[in-house]
C-alpha cells in the first residue's frame, strides 16, 4: 500500500504508510501500540505509526545513557558543528517538512514553514553559542586562590512537546541541549507522530554521517506512559515539558521528588491592551494574527482583548469587519488564514466552551459555531465579556477572543495580571510614559511584554517563557542555555597556605 | 528580672529577658506561644520570646504587601543605599552580634563573628549590585523593533532559615532581595529567636532612620505553622528555604502548587578526596576544619573522607593525632575548637547514629561518645566504613566523619557522586590533569567543587548552593540575584509596519 | 600667618596657608615652584602650594613602582575594602570638601557637594566591583584544553585631571584603578591645588590606617612639565587624561609612541534638540541647568540649542525669561545659580568669544558681557546663530548658548552630529518613533544620548565619555574597568596530546 | 594567454592571468599600476593584477559610504544571514582557496586550508553573534528614568591586512564588522593580490545573490598609497591594521589625528618557557610548530626559547634532532613542513639577520643559511644567545629561534616580559603553582598566555591580540565586537519631573 498522491512528498522525508515510531540506539523500531496520523482538515488517516513500548523506552535510555558519556566529552565547538549540519539538513527539507507540519498539525502552510525556519534559526544561533557557553573567573578574597564558575553538561535532557508546535519546541530545546553537551530524549505529541519521525530522521542522518552514536538523539512516539517514564527516570536530570498547566504540575512534582529539574512551558492566557491613542489599524491586524493564527492554538494566542472605552466601539467594528474576511479552509491552500482545530476532541472542546459562554449569557459578537465538514473547522469567535467571568481565567485552546472594556491604564494592567497564567501580553500605545510603566515593576507580570506587536511571534534571540501558572521556564535565547547545564562554583588553592574566607581563624 | 551577668551584652542588641518575637508593620509584638532561648553549652535559658500567631502573620503580611508597592518603585541604587546603611549598622554591632550567635547557636566565637562579617560583606556587595541589575538590549530581526530583557522586582521574598547559620543565610537572601526591590518576610529558626530579633532590630533601625515603612522587613519567630503559612501564601512569589531535604521537598511542592517559586538550600553530604600526591599537612588541616568546624553542623561539613590507598594509613595517623588535640568546650572561650551540638535532640541524634554505626560493625577510630555535661557536647568522631554502607548516604548532622579507601581517581569520583546530595566536594592534589578532570563533565557533580581547600568556607562572590537533593538553588554572588526578580522579554515596535518573526506572512 | 576667617574650615581638611604639594612615598613634600590658590569669586589668594619638581616626580614614581608590586598581589576584595574605607572617610568630610570645591573651583555649593558625593558613590560602586572583575572560561575546541580570559592589573595608572571637576574625575578613575589592582599617580589641575591636597590627604589617611604604603596613591600639584613626565613615563601603562582636545591629542601621541594606552575625556560641544511635541517647561529647565550650571564649564555643558521652528519663539521667550532670573554671585551663597568663571583667563576667553560672535554679526539675545567685579563673573548668554557658523564648531568654555532653528528630525540630527566633538546630546520629545531613531544607527553620534533630560548630570552606573574629538574613553560604570586591566587569553593543555585549532595537522 | 597547468584551479576562484584588482561599487576595475603575483617557491609570476588608483579608491569609498546608510539599518540577524551565506560559499571553495593561499603566500597546504577554515569558523561564530550584540539596561538612580547602553554600527571599517595571513585576518575583522552593521573597505597585502581578489569574489557573489549593494564590501589591491588614503579618510571611523609596529604606529597617529580609532595587530616576539618538570616530548613538538610553522612568519611564531638549566641540554639535543628531520620544499607538496619565505626581500632580511648574529659571535646550533634555489627557502635556525642581546628584542620575520637558559621562574618571566612586544607566550610545566603564577599579575605580560601548547594556533572563541608594541587590539571572539560599534549611554526620562543625579538641587 502506498500514500495517497497528495502525500507522496512524505517519502522525501523518509516516511511511509507504516512507520516504526522509536529511534533507539540509532535504529528505528517500535513494539508498542499502533497509532494513526490523521489530517485535521478531513480526519482521514495519513499514515500509521508504531509507538514505543516500555521495552523500547528502556533500551533507548540505556543506549542514550552510554552515548551521553561520549557526547559530553566532545568539545562544545565540535558539538556546534553537528548542530550546524542539522541546520543545513533542515534547510534542504524546509518546504517538505513545513508542508508536513501543515498537513498533520493543521496550521496554515506559511506557519508550517515558519515553524521549521525557527529550528533552522535556532541551529544557527546554537552554533555561535557553542563557543560562548562561558563560565566566569571571579576574584577571590584569598591570596593564591582562583575562583571560577564552570558549566558542565547535565547528561541527558528529556523533551516532551505538544501538538501545536510539533517540531519548533523540540528545536528550541534540542539545539541548546546538544551544544551544551547533552543527549536528547524526545517524546513528541501522540497526534503528530509523522513530524516526530521526519524530524528525528534528519538529525539521525547527520549523526550517522559524522560517525556518532544515533543514541545521542533518542526519540519516541507515544503517550502518557512514556511521558511518565521520562518524568520518573533518574537518568534524566532535566525534563523540558510543554503542555497544560495541569499536566505540567504533575510532571514537576514527579521530577522534583527524584531531585530532577523541570523546564516548564505551560498554559497562557494572553491579553492585548489597546489604549485610546493606539494605531487602530496596526492593533486590529495584530489582534487578528494573535487570536486567529494557528486557529487559536498557540500558547501565545491572544485570548483577551482589553479596549479603552474611548475606542471600544470603533475598534470592535473594525475587528469584526476584519474577522468577516478571514478565509477558512484547507491549511495547505494558498490564502487560507484559518485552518482546522487539531483534533475532533479540540472541536468538541470548543463547542463545550461556547455552551458555557452562552449559558452565562455573554454576548457572542461573531462566530461561535463549528463548521460542518469532514474536518475540525470552527468559526473565529469574539465574545463581549466581563473580566470577572470565570471562563476568562481559563485557556480555551481555540480561536475564541474575549473582549473587555477599561477606563484607566491601572485598571487594564490589573485585568491583564488577574489570571493565573503569565505568558504573554501586549499593549498598543504611542506614549512613552505608558510604555515604560507597562514594562516596569507595576506593569504586566508576564514573561513576554510587548508594545505595538501581537502577543505571539517571538524571536529566538530573547528568552521565551512565562511566569506563574505558565511554569517559569525560559527557552531559546538569552541565558536559557544555563538551564541545560550544571553550574559549579570552584575554588583552587594553588598556594601552600590555608587562609579562610571572612577572615575566620580556625585552630 | 534581668539578664545573668554574662548576658548583659544582649541589652546592646535591644534584647531583654522577655521579647516580643514578631516585627509587624514596623512594630514589635507577638501573640503566639512563648518559647525559650537556650544556651547549648549548658541548656540554661537565656531569655524568652513570644512567637508569632497566625494573626500576627496575617497582619504582618498585609503591611508587607502594602510596603512592597512602594519599595519596588524606589530606584535600585537608592535601595542599595539602605542596604549600605544596614551594613554600617552591623559593623558597629559586629562583636555583640557575633557573641550572640556563639551563645545561642553554639558555634565558636570566631565562627560567630565570621558569620556576621559575612552579612556585612553581602551588604557591601549588594550596594554595588544595585547599579548592576542589568537587563539586556537584544538585536531584533525586525526593522524598527527594539527587543529587551528587563528585570523587575517580584514583590515579596519569604526567607526561612535554619539554626546553623541563624543570620548569615538571612543576609545572603535579604541583601540581594532588598536591592532587587523586594520586601522580605523572614522566619528564623525556632531555636535561635534572639538572633532573629537582634538582626531584625538592626534592619528596623535603618528603615526608621530613612522614614521607610518597617514592613519592608517583616520578621517572625515561630515554627512549622508559620513556615506552612509562608509556603501557602500567594502574596509570596519566591520562598527561599534552608533546611533538610525532606522538609524542603514539602515546601517546594506546596509553593509550586500555587505557582510560586522556591530557592532551596537543603542537605549536603560532602566528600574530601585526598590523592596520592596531596600536600598531607594542608589536607589534614582542611579536613579538621571541614569535619569538626561548627561541630559538624554546616551544610558544607565534610562527612566523607576518601583516601588514596597509598596514603591511607599515613593520612589517618596524622588526622587522628590532630583530632586528639581538638579542644572541646564553651564556644565563647578562647581556644575552643569544638562547641556543643545545638540542642539536646541533636545530641540524641548523634547517639542514635553511633548506635547504627556500631550495629553495622563499622570501625570507630576515634570518638563515638557524648560528653557528660550540662551541655550538648559530643566527641569528634572518625569511622572507617565502606562507601556502600547505608549510613554514608545520609546526612548525620554532627561531627562524624566517614573514611573510605580508593584506588583510582575514577573510583573516587564515582563514590563522591554516589550520594543523593550534591552540595560541596573537594580534592587534594597537585596534578593539573586531575584538577581539570575533577572540575569537568566527568568530575564532581556538586555545586561547589574545590581543590586544595575544605568543602566549607565559601566566599560570597561565587554562587552558593548544590545540585540533586541539595535543591538546586544558588545564593550570594554570581547571577543569584536573577532568582529574586522576574524577567520579561519585551519587544517594542516603534514603526508603523507589522513584520513578523521567522519571515511569516499572515493575512 | 593663618587663614582668613572664612577659610578656617580648611584646617579640617589638613590644609594650611602654605602647603607642600606632593605626596611622595607616603610623605608630603614639594621642591618645585610655589603656586597660589585663588578664589575665582574675588581673585584673592586662599593659600599657597609648593608644586612638584622633576626630582619629586622621580622619587614619587620610584616608590609608586615598588608599591605596585605589592598592591597588585593583594586580593581584589581586600583592595575593595580599602576603597570602602576611602568612601567612609569622604563621607565624614563631605561638607568641608564640597565647600572647598566651591571655594577654589568656583561652582555653586550644591554642585561642589554633589561632586564629592559622586566620588563616594564611585567608592561604593567599586567595592561591589572588587568581587566582579570577572574573567571568562570559554569553551575550547580542543579536548583536554581549558580556555580562559583573565584580567590582571596594569601596575600604575596616571590620572591627569582638569579644574572643572577637580576631584570627581579623580574619583571615577582612582576608585576603579585601585580595585583593579593599580597604584594611582595623580596630577590635579594647577589652579585647584588645595583640592588635590585635601583629597589626597583623605586617601593617605586610609592607607596609613591599614599599614599600606602611601605610595599606592601618589599625587603631584604641578603643571605641564609634570604632565609631560607622566605622558613619557614607561612605568605608566595607562594615562587617563581629562582636558582639551588639543592637549589630549598631544598626550595620546606621546603615550602611544612608548606603547602605552590613553583614556581620554576631551572637549564636548553638546546639543539639546527640542521637538515640536516637547514638554516646554521640562525642556527649558533642563537647558538652564545644562547651559548655565557650573558656569558653562562642564564638558557636558549644553552649548547648542536646536529648536523646532514651530516652538522656536515660544521656547526662546520662556528661556530668556528664565535666564533673567538667574542669580549670579558668590557660589558659596545660598540661592546663587551662577558663580564666577574659574580664572581671569577664562573670563578673557569669554570676552574674546563674544567679540568674535559680534564681529560675525550674530544676534545676542541676552547676556554677552562680563560683570565688573573683583571676581571672574560673566553674564549667561544666549546667541541666535546658524549651524554653519565657525564658532559653533568650537567649545567656548563659558555659559554661552547658541540657538538654532530646524524643520525636521533628520536635519536636527545632522546638525547635532556636524561638530568634531561627540560627548553628549539630548532630545526632548514624547514620540517613541523619534526617541528610538535618536538612539539608533542614524541618530546622535555621541557617547551620551539622552531623552527628556539635560546633556549633563550623568549617573555613575553607566559609562561616561564620548566619541570623535572627545577621545573615545569611558569612565565610571559599565565595563569601563576593563581599560584599567590587561586582558590575557589563556589556554591550558592539561592532557598529553597536542591537537591544533582549525583542525590543522602539522608534522 | 592562459594559466600554467598547475594554476588551472584558479579559474574556479574567478581568477585569470590578468585581473582587475579593485571591487568598487559592486564592479571589478583597476586603473592603478600593474602588479605581479609571484610564487615564493620559484619566484615565477602566477598572474597579474591592476592595483587601485586614488580615483578607484575615491569612487569605491563614495559608493561604500552610500551603502553604509542602508546596511546599518538592516536588522543584525539579517546581516548575520548574509555572513552565514558567505561561510557556506567559502565551504564550497575551501580546497581551492586553501591551495591559492599556499601557492601565493608560500605556507604549507594544511596551513593554507586551515586559514580558510578559520574564516568559515568566524562566519559561523558571527551568525550567532548577530543575535547577541547586546546592550544593557542599567538601573537608574532617578525615578521614571530608564538608563541603557546601546551599541550602534560605526559605518565603515577599514581593514589593512598583511601577507602572512592574507585572508584569515580579513575574516576576523570582516565577519564581525559586517554583523555589527558596518561596511568593509579592505586593502590586502600588495604581494597577495590573488587571494584578495578571490576572497572578495566570494563575498561579492553572496551580496549579489541577496540583491544587496556590492559596495558593502569594497576591496583594493594596492600599496602604501591606498593604505595612507584609508588612514586619512574621515569616512572610516575605525581602521584595523595588521603589520609591523613601525608602520602601525604611523597609521595610529594619522588616524588619531582625525579622531578615528585603530585596532592594531603589530609585531610579536614570543617566548616559550620550558620548566624543569615539563613534558619534553610535548614541548619539543610545540616549539617546532611554533618556530618553524609558516616559515617563522606568523605574528605568533615562537622566536625565543627559554630553557630551565636542568633540562637545557637534553631539550636542545631533542630539538636539534627534530629540526634535522624537517622536510623543506614546495609548500603544496604533501609532507613538506617548511615552505619558502614569502619574498626575495624576506630571504635577504634573513641573511642580514644571520650576519648580525654572527658578527656578535652568537652560537648558531643548526641552520643559518639560505638554500640555493629559485625560491626563497632558508634553513630553520636555532641560535644560542643571551637575553640581553640586542637582536633578541627585535622581530626577525623568519624561522630563527633564539635559545636562552634560566634558573628560576621569576627570571624566566622577567626575560619573557623584557621585550617591547607583548603578543604571545607559553610555558611548559605540570605544577599548578607555576601555572597560576604565569597567568597572574606577576606572570607573562602578553595578550596570549598559554600553558603546554605553542605560542601560535589560537582559537577564534577567545580574543586575539597583544599588549605593548603589539598594539593592544583584540580580534575574533570574546567582546572584540565592541570595537566595531559605537557605544552610547542613554537615559530616557519618561516622567514629568527633573530629578538630578548625585541628589543635586539646581534652581
């Protein structure tokens, strides 16, 4: 049996109609349950994948643990060279891989390609970083002593990713983890196994070409059982988890109990504040991208829109008119802005959310329905609501935007900060005093604090992540790499005396 | 009723025979249980303290929360000036406060004074830091965009400290927390309330002199109930906890469940490795300071001694002869090297530990008994043991040193890394290849990795803390301050276009 | 013979009517010419000073060179402690020393005290820095190699300061130079010898108290001959020079010819740009402080005022009315805003400048005359002029402000950048697009680029200095300290192989 | 007319028998004198090149100046993408370009290829750097003020390179200069014009492919006249010059006089110290590579060998025996270790040097003669000499090694530091106390301070450059990029008050 014609391109990514879903000790295998990869635009099966069994996992981890001893001794710039080659390999597959992301996840093609581009950018960035994982030499108060801060690899980093960024989040983590000297154990989302396999195949090719153990990059298709195994595994000092706050907290408690560390990227509930002096045009375009992009399934999706009372109606009118023009349809088709939700369950979740909104009598300005079709399409939806409504505190993972009115900046910031999550936030204004208050101690409490751009669309050079229920992790740029290494404060006495700090005299 | 004559100096620290134990909204009060401060050298009561009730706590937190709004808006260098004044105030009380530490905690006087000196050093350091809490400006890939990483105060930092460093650990945390723009809520150890009060009194004086709300520094004497309240309090985004791994894990789970963060300094189980080429003299002096100092009650106390087989007997002979000369007695007396354990319970714990050791038939080379007296004195003890013995994996908070033999560096490192804790470690050698292996990816897995100095006695310029069961926090120098602030990645669009990252084209 | 009564306070600073002007090897002496310290407010002699002969210089340098060997070996945090004590000593003399600055230099008392406060701030800052003079550990591409960047002291730093900041500039340099492990050789301005002596006396006291060689801080009153000796002295790897561009260039060429380095703070010619949307009130106050403060004798004095045509007249009217209220008089008197120029020669220079302005028929809006008195008082002056006028390109060291009109931001920036100097600049606006353009690649080309504050009044936390004819040096905060140290890139091979970089195979 | 057959590969690099030598405004041209590229191995002409006239220069600079306005506005990560493509283009030409370097410069092929690899490494490094050209946000002491340190492009960087690294030094400078937002004006060495052209051709291809002005990279073949024009050109704020100390000083004075900056990489006179405990084998191999590599024409070539008296004779015996096996011959031939000197003049300079050595009666242990042939071959030479000999203070650019004996480390360091130059230095020892003394304040005064590796062969991650007569510049890694940007300290007041620093009250 072969692929449907429109899926022929998958062969270029090493995929077939049936695929083993585990990359273990440099080989593909899979002895767990069989899962189907489904096209969210029509709920038809694209291909099948054999997921990991616990035996696959154990064998993979054993090989990975061995490989770690080797990999951590390779000089960092040499590791950087491997990551550079991964970037080059991705470049040659950019279109195909982007297309697969769009096909299997459901986001529109420009976003699919953008997601792969982001890993390529991460590779380039990590190559430079491989010569800059700098420790410090710190002046010692003791003569003939040298004090240093050194950074060493952790060994193995576990990466558990979610369906909405099925490969970019792996890229954020793996590029950094690898140059830092760690092996990577990846569990992709259960519903995007083809991306997991295709992405792994590319990394595997580079490792093989360089005669390095494939186990340096170990990957599993699978679900909660494998996730749990990773969380409990004492061979994995760091688990990077992307997903819901609820599951993230459980992972964290499991990992902490065995004295491991977590890097969490959990739920967002991101607001855009539009001040009375805002560039309305710019703000409306931004809200559209932020609320409808990726069908509202980004962690940085704008879910709350705070409008100053003086521009409230003008802005809403403009926004609604923009919403009306959104082209919904096959994400691979040129011109589509809104593809399907990722799964039938997501669609049901949307319906459930809308039912709650209606039951509480909030005003649906546009949208609010699923679109009858083979796929998981829903209407982009805008709801007038109060900031105190219970639904506003939760992340409904769909293109549903809550609109609220405010009078003062102080009030807007209070509403912005009033939810448990703390990922992203944005204000539209042209007044420096407002901008710097928004950025300051009494401003937005999020990890991402924007001005005149949407809540989403972060660059890799900065640290990505959020506070409070979002989990506190930081990925990609800035000093995020430090989380992937262990720090030691070292003091060498090269003299023959034993002076003590704080001038203590002992014995 | 007044003080016994030898306690008269406590008046200089604002202490009396009966003391309210809560500094709430700038006033001293206390409506909880009455506790006694006891001298570990004779188990006599020094003075009494009224601990915090939950009402005290709640009132204190309310005031602190108000004060936080003000304090975070004061420019950092101005906050630095306040911390500078705290340092100056401590300088004038150095002798008295050091004496109190020695009296109430039981450590010898030079260590008591050294502990206070460490806070003074921290103040000086924090003053400079108050002009260096730098964010970054990061090149944006989008024209007319400015990307920045900003650091803002958290608001309130909770600090829970342990009896063994009853004021230095507060200093590590509070000096940094304050310049970072946070108010501090401190719960000192239940058995060192006088130090908590005396230390707070000094800070309070500085705040008052500068017409600042006393609630910026809020302090409670109290036990588990207040600790639990801090762990659960959503007004406290960061809880810095020093104590046992067991309690630390519980605090962490409580704080994480409410989306707060922890900075943990938990148990250590620190080894010194002596290679065949070591300077034996230097190593023996270091082991003595590391194993017997503070009566073995430092988190950085050396508990495990790994000796190369070729120098095993020579070294032990020398160590035993040094141990025999250790003067045990009143910690305030000149010449004493070993004071009492902190409490009668600590002494019982020592006895229990020795019983286990004996029951497993390990060889006690010296010591092994309590000393009959009014106080909590025990003998400094050395035990020959196997690295696989169960007792070796645990932290017995007393001057008990386990000695083991090894043949190769690899073996020594494996033993060093074989315990759950990962705080401090030290090697004695003069070979660069060994030194750098010890510091490298396959070396010690601890947060503190020393060469030719003891495991204890860290300088404030480096980051202090450990990995694994030690909790992963870092205090004092380096970039420890970042834990006391929230980071935001900010992008300002000052143009009129909306270019997207990764070159995405949307709509 | 004693002091006039109003100079009695000078005794508190260790000054008398006759003073030896060299601090050589820890002793005061002076065998060069006798110079008089003159009060600019009345041109009466305050006291006399014996300047340095070349023999004094040579003896001083020999001792300093010896002291350098010791000082550079003292651990940096211990050096920081000495600087901390200098700060404390200055605190106790703040009022007296500030008064002397005002008396001898001629600036108003709040500025005199502010100048001393700035050294105190520098001391506090340098103390923190003494634990943060960090080198780096950089990942090596070769196995068993450790690459590091180390910072070591230079040995001796020569500091040549100018009359306008007779002690703060010493503070910027000496505080950093000292913690970096360098001895300091200071030549103060010939017309402010009492400040040189008083300031040195304070440092000397601290050194003596700590049993350190006085030669660590060596100071000379003197003129060009001593300056030349410093420039030529191969024992001084770094010469920090503050003064005119003309002399600075000569110093630089002399120092470079002997392979030494210079840190130059030369002439400024600083503009304030006022946009059409500016806060006029704020801008006018700022221009007053920037143009009239220190009688126009700051290197950061605003000399050029660029007004948008739409607010040109309004702004000028307001400025002139503010200028009319400026109280001119004795700088020590409360309420005085404008004291005398520093010397009779400065006054003559002002007159010469005004003559040129008049000869070119520019429009003097206010001021333009000297004030007949015993002192060196002149009127604060505003001149309407074209940006192309030759006088606009030069620094007239007096309170003369050139006003120009512009139409576009681009034009304003071009004018701002059209002078040889590049020290400070400021814009007044409330539009983010203008602010960030002003700060960006096509904005101001100065070292200091302000928004809505004057050109002067820098904080110590940032790096102070300017580009182009201003000399390119940076003092005070940021990474300025690196100029006071020598950097070495170190690679240690601790293995037994000899792998080569860039994968080269040799032999 | 075509190439000789062995030069056919040059066509792949875009070279022909006659080549215009200027890349001006994106086009190749040349209206100056004709120069010949000569093979140092046989002094035969390889090809001819038309050098730049002043008119070529002026046209090139005008276009470059225009291009600078555009280039500096392109976001840094986008500039990084261009540099990445340059690296990729170089990768495809690595063998050919390496071969050309070997052919035209005369270094052996592995070194020729290694030199090109170094530029490729620099490109990779610069790509990462393009997202890390970070400024700082510094805490302000004034409320409602934001203090920042920004880095902006300079505009144009002039790069004047020397024959010995005819393209790597361009790479160090251009990769960094370009990502920093600067256009590059390059003058290659007059005797390596083909490399200048081939290298430029590669960069030009990338610029063209990206529709960017070719003038962003402007290149001239030429001599002193063009060098002088660059030094005097006020459009070039930074001139990076590599060459002799004598010429470098002249360039510096010219550039400084017009208020420009220099980055100088001048002469070295580098010593290797061999201690009594050294690994003799490792040290001897290192000395061979350091003294004979590139025929002694690296700036980091080891010219002085300091041997501890106890191993003096043993070491020399071993070294001489190694020297005897050095294969001299065609640098393109496999197995050759020593190629020709670069020019006939270099050969004559060697002869002159040997004559001086002989006239002073120093003992030539091996070598000392030119080799009669068509090429510029000379014998690798070792001379026993006193550290006080005048010739030891100078850089003789040929494979001549001076050997000296010492007794103590102190003495060895004094000799190491006794020359005017301060580039590189190395010690061979296995004692930590010696290692850290060598790296410390009383150790080597060079910019490069190695342990157990040669003086040459630096990695790009560190800063490359030296002190004293070597000029003080730093290229490649670490914070070298800062030299290619202008720094501004910016303060934004976003409030409506005007508080002054240092608490000054004005008016």
